[in-house]
C-alpha cells in the first residue's frame, strides 16, 4: 500500500455501451494536455507532494508523494 501501482492495464473484449462511450481515459494524454494548456498547474502537481491516506478498522496507511510522478 505504500507505493500504489504506477501502471494498470485494462482490457475489454466487448463494449456494451452504444457509441463507444467509456468511463476510462488516457491519463498520459490528460497529463500532456495539462502540461501544454496549464504549465503552471502541471508544475505544481509534479513538485508539491500530497499525503494520501487509506483508513480502515485495523490500519491507517499513508504515503507522501506528488500527484504526477515523472
């Protein structure tokens, strides 16, 4: 839990949604667009760390890292 997966692959054999609509997105493309259109925001997300938490009845896990990891 300290280091969440850096890459997840999702594979769909058949899409039942008409028109190809999907709730999934290309995060690499989204980050590239952010970098091009909002360079100051991109810079902040690559340099300012955030603390992420996962709390349940038995554990409290936390990890500090930037939102966008280069």
